[in-house]
């Protein structure tokens, strides 16, 4: 039978405001020797479970009342009673998702925790149904911290979740054309695995592990994957806790059977080898595996249509969970590339089929944060996709931390796209928002996030060469708790601060700032991704301080250390810094050899191309190879013009270099025209704060002055 209507008002009726104290009074902690008893009667327990189950099956706008009436018969209940039951169920859905997220935030969530037991523990449900999310959050947080609510909810969680599954399995329908109603069972994870195990698409000798694994692999990109990738997707991964510390998190939403297979290295290897022996997979020279596209298509077609979404989600969750978070874990360049291919493929598949909105809020929050982390992978198109999906998957979820993380990535992407004012507006509007809903245990991670936001605002000033304002923005944030999350923010801020000081000409202060981070690495954090940037900045500062030999040693050590870790663009920038240090020592032939090596590499960044052309131009210039030098200076100028507008000091130096060549070639008219540009640029440079952008140009300008006197 349908849940009977209670005395509580309908959603549209006026209700008094509900305060937090009234919500907290709905729960009474059990005394240590008291018998296990529920605060509500059996009838109310069943009513809540049924309402929640129906609401899970029938989202808003799905003609649910008519479906339920036709299914249960004329005595099943009036439409108004059905709508009320669904409304109550949707309130429980919101309450349980909120409860689950709070338990996770407080670090009290066990691997198999199910929040459903809460439905049996709160009296006066009417107050909870009418309360706002803010009041619900505060009350639940207080109860979780001060009472035994989490422990008691965990005790009843499996039981209630089981009853929900039973109701959904016997009471699920899809609406077909012409309003025809057809019954369809909702399968649990266990049943999905059982159906996969009995599939005939693979040879009869294939084990259950092999079949389950094949159902997941066929949903991946049809390129190579490593056992490590699958293993990482099932094992606990390091993540930031709400206290700003480093903790471990399991893969929420992953099938228990699949987790058991993937998290056991030997069992996973055995299943992969079995699939290879059956020619379902082929092995590559580096011990990765590939599923042929035709085989993958055949397996997907054999999966029952009602099961496809489940396996598509499982594949995405495994790959998503495998993403390492910055400063907490690391991957080689090859592993990054492999992971990105499969992550984009599975994400697009779930997005196309609208698979993600139905997931639990805690799962969606973890997906969003992981996609934000993954948006640091190379490629502008991928970055835009990852951030867009993070927004989509958290639509309707009120999470200030996720909101501030998304705003930081938006600011970065807008700045890279040249939308400078939009980048400024996004971060300024965010920092202007009052943030009152997080405190206590949430404060530390939110404070670290605020530091990252302040750094993005500083980057906006930095790009406009407002260096004093950039330093002021960095100074506006200071660490409060000395947590790992704040240490990571401090590291990134230190590199930016040192770069600003170098641009201003404060070379010794810049070097001191950089060496502080080199000499005192933070325990438990991994800075490998930022280490090349740090080394390049130190090398450039040493170049300005006329210590190129020391710069060379640092650069060669880093190139040797990261020979298998650095991306091509990172390696090229390190080599270009090395070429400049060799040039400064007068080792011109070696400098040219390094430049030639970089020139052959694909995918140079704008900064890489600019530094390459400037170094080559200087080398050709001192060799009196005027045509080649002029060509390289011109190429450098073209690249420079693709950067955001600057005060023009670097541009002025390039024009002076071309003037020197034209003078030596006796091309007086062209020299006069070029000098007119120099005069214009000199007026623009009078109040410039950024005096030293490209390391070594200061010395080159002094060389030109000597040549012209």
C-alpha cells in the first residue's frame, strides 16, 4: 500500500519557520545501557522508506502519480496523497545526501557507510521537511559532533538501504510512447555483476572476474591502459580533508565486487592475463593492455540495455578516482597521457547519456573536485571540458569550497583566453562574497582555498604589470593553521612573489625567497610538478646576478632527475634556461646546440618560442650573421605580439637590436623608421613596473649600448 498522508501540511501550505534547536530536538541519543529502540513507530518507519523509494524512482515531472495509481489499482491512493508522499521522499533524499556529505567532511564515514538509517532516528519529520538546507546542515553537524547519531545511523543503514532496494526492484516502470507503462526491475550492484558473470559474449571458460573486468574495459577508450591505472581507481587515494590535512578516500559509488577485483593486484593481473589468453585483450611491449575496438563494440552490444548505464558509470568512476591530486600524489608523463585519454572518453560518454546527475551528492562532489584537479592536464579544450563538467555535476549543490575552486580555474582559463576583464570580475566577485556558512573544522581548507583565490587575483594584476598591486594581493593572505593545504598555497605564492621581485629588479630578495622553498621542502607534500618552474625561476635570477655557472648546475641536475617525468614543454623551458646560462658564460657553440635541440621538439609554448628566438637572435647577432639575426628578432617580435599588451620594455630591446643590424647594413631609412617605434615605446616604458621580464635582456641591452658608442 501507498504511504498514508500524515497531518503535516502540503508543500504549498504556509509553515512556521524552523530553527536549529527544534531540529536538534528531533533526535535523542541512546543512553549507554538503554535498549535499542526507535523514536518512531513501525508504520512511520515504513511510510518514510516507501516515500523515499518512490521519490528515487520517479523524479519531478515524470507523471508519477498516474503511474503509481495504474500500478497499485484504484485503491492505491488519491493523486494528492501520492504527490505528498513523493514530496516527503524528495525531502528525505536531500536530507540523506546532506547527512552523508557531513559525515564524510567530519572524517566519520566508514567505507560501506549508508546514510539511510537516519530516516528511522529523527522524530517530528515535519520540521525537517520544512527546514532550509542551512538549518539542516547546522543541526546535522551539531548532532554528528555531539551525539551518537552517526553510529546509530550506520547500525540501521544496511537494513534500510536493503528495504529501499526491495521496493525499487518490485516497483519500477518506464514510460514508453502513447503512455504505455512497462515494468522494469531495478538491479542492485550484486545483480549487475551476476548478470555479467552469466553473459555468453565471452568464452565459457572466462571466469567471473574476467567477465566483470571486460564489461568495464569495453567502456574505456580503445587505447592502451595499464594495470596500475585500474588498481589506482579502486584503492584509497590521498585527498585534502576539510581540516586542510592529507587523508585517504575510497571510491564512492564503485561496485563492491569490482573494488575487490581491482584493488587486489594479483587478482587483477590474473584476470587480465586470462582475457589476454582468450584474445579479448592484447598486451603491449610496456606491459599495458589494449582491447580491440571491434571486440569492445561486441561486448557493449551484448550488455543488456538496462545495464549499460551501470557499467558506463563504473568505468568513469574507476578512471576518475585514479586522478592524482596535485601535491599529494604524482604520475609520470606517460601515465598522465594515458589517464587523460580514458578520463575524457568516459566523461564524455556519461555526459552524453546524462548519467551523472542521478549519482549521490557525495559522489558528485568528489567527481567535481577531481575534474578540477584534472583540469591542470595539458590542452585548452580539455581544461574547458573538465571545468564545465565540474559545474554541471554540482548544479544545485551548495558547496562553497567547490564554488571557490571552480572560480579559480575559470579565472585562469579566462586569462589564458585573453578575456582579462572577465577574469578580474570572476575572482573579485568571489572574494567579495561573505563566507559565513563554514567554520570550525571547515575553516582551514577554506582558508587555503581563499589563499589560492588571492593568488589568482595577484596573477590578474601581474599580467597587467601592476606588480605592486600583485604583491599587495599576495600579502592579503597569511597562513593561520600551518596545515599541509596552507603549505601548498605558500609554496605557489613564494614562486610568484619571487618572480615579481625579479621583474622589479630585486634580484637578491627574489633569490632568498626561492631558496627558502628549495632548502625547506614541506613534509608529506610532493612538489615535483612545480619543481621545474622553481628551478627555471632560480636559474633566471642567478643569470641576472651574474652567476650563470651555478644556474647551469641546477638546470642540468633537474633535467637529469626528471628525464622520465617532464612533459616536452617543461623540458624545453629548462633547456632554454640552460642555453641562456651557457650563452652568459660565452659558450656559444654549446648554447646553439641546446637551442637546435629544442627547435626540433614539437609543441613549444609561447614563452618557449619567445625565449628560443631571442637566444638564437643573440647568437647570430654576435656572429655578425645579420640576415639570420634579423629573422630571429622578427620572429621573437611576432611571438611577443601574441602576449597580452605590456609596457614594451622587451619590445623596445628587440627594436633596438634590429636598429643595430640595419645600421650595420647601411639601411638608414629602415633604421630611422625602427627608431621611431623605439621612441614611442620609451614613452610607454617610463612608468613601467616590470623592468626585467626575459632574463638576459638587461645584459644584452648593455651590450648594444657599448656597440653604439
